């Protein structure tokens, strides 16, 4: 009899605790990144290398194709993360964007217009004329500062002076300075975009990246991406020196996997949550890579170049403020090539079909308990 009563009270206690847990409500925001792949308008820019993406260029890029590309991108962006959050992403980091104009055209698409996205974009020195940018829902996030921080990498002999440490203590409005030798040849690549603001009244920092490509081979080009990782770490360290509890999200197409030196050694990102200190970086996509998942495919091998990482301050599990919940790769069937040589790959643009991108989007959720 005593045993039966004990079991009854244990079951009752379990049901009560479960009921209380279910009664909790959370605010949820999706943070997404997507490489838009060649998001060019149809106008020939004399400064950018965009001749292929014009009506007379090799891609025969005309108004009809451009509009279809925007419609396709809008469909994807509106649906990322909706499995757990009915709202489209609060933040969208983007790469391979020609200019501000294509972003203005994108957010006017019917599937995105009612979200009232704001745009933060700078022209970068990349020779292809492609940039990174951040879209954000104005009703959820209020930016207070933003800056594009250049990455200096060189072919041949290195600079005669070290790149100055990025110090963001003076209202994040300064740049790295470098003394360039005449023997150096700078590789012009994308800047890193840092945006600071308030998400529902809580300060957060977001860095959007598109690190140097693997042109010339992975090994030969690796130092460029390691330099990008070093710059990223300097930015995060500078923010944490101002406030050790500050919340930082860094995301982008890194052209490296979670295991490459740029991410694992230079940025020092860790793949196990329990190993991450408050001033360190957690990379949830390392575990996905271990499982064989991918965001991009090459020669039938998958890799995760697109990643969203968070500072340890977003792992405290005190849901009175925003915390990291979980991450995912958005790889729905409509984004996948269904036939031909590249069956199973991301469905990208071709001369006969306007696809989406050669990358799958990635995302994380931030949650906070409702008061």
C-alpha cells in the first residue's frame, strides 16, 4: 500500500511539473543566412565585373530572369525556420549581392513585403562586385550602429607592418590600418559587416561574413580564410572587452567547413556546447557536419560552408533573456535538383532554369520566456 501511494505521488508530481513546463510561453526569433548566388540586376556596372549578368552577357540575364530570381529567393526567405516559428526570419544575412538596389527589389516581393524588412549594406571592394548585407524586421530590431570592416589579405610577400588590431571601443567607427609594400598584391574580397542594435529591447551584435574563396586550391587559399577568421575573432574579442556578457552572432559563407583551421583553430569555435566558455564561440554546425549533412556539394561530396555561430553568453539557459535554442539547414525538396547529373544538389541557376542557389540556407533560433 505504501509503495502504491509513493508511485501515485511520483506520477502526480511528474504530471504537475510537465503541465507547468507546457504552460510556459516563449518569444522566438529566427536568425538565417543564405548565399543568394549571383544576385545581380541586369544593368552593366562599369566598376563591377558583372558583364555576364546583363542581357548581352553569357547568362543572357534579362528582366524576366531577374524577376524570377527575386521571386525564388523571396519564397525561400519567407519560409526558413517556419517549422518552429510561423514568422519569417527576424534577421537574414546574405551574400553574393550586387548592390543595395537588388535588396530593395527583393524586400518588395509579395512574400516579404508585409514583413517590413530594413536593409544594412555596404559596397565592398570585391572584384566581382558582390557584397554581404543584413535584412532585419524593423518591428523587432532597432540598429544603433553598423560598420563594414575590411579584410586585408595579400598574394606574395606579406605587409611590412601588421594589420592594426580591430578596436571597437570608440563607438565601432574605426578601420584596420595597414602599411602596404609595393611588393604586395592585395586580394580584394568581401568586408565583414558588424551590426549592433536592440532585439525587443535587448542588445545584440551580428557579424555577416563571406570569406575568401578556394580559388587556386583549398591549401593555397587557406591563409586568406585564416586571416578572415582572425579578423572575425578580433571583432568579437573587442566587443567582449567592452562587455564580457555581450551577445554575439557571427554567420556567413565561410568557404571552409567547421573543421578547417580558419574556424576550428583561428576562430577557436567549439562544437560541443558543454565545452564553451562565456567568452568562447559555439558552432552548432560542427555536429551536423559530423553526421554527413551539408549546405553545398562538390563532386558528390557534401560540406557545410554556411554556418551560424554564437558566443557563450547565448548558452546560459537563463531564458529571462534571449538564448540560443537550436540550429538547422533549410533543405526542402523544392530547393533540390531532382534529375540529371547534379541530382540531389542544391537547385541553382542555369541557362534553361532559374533556380535558387548552389547553397542551402542555414538558421538558428533565439528564444526568451514570455513574462
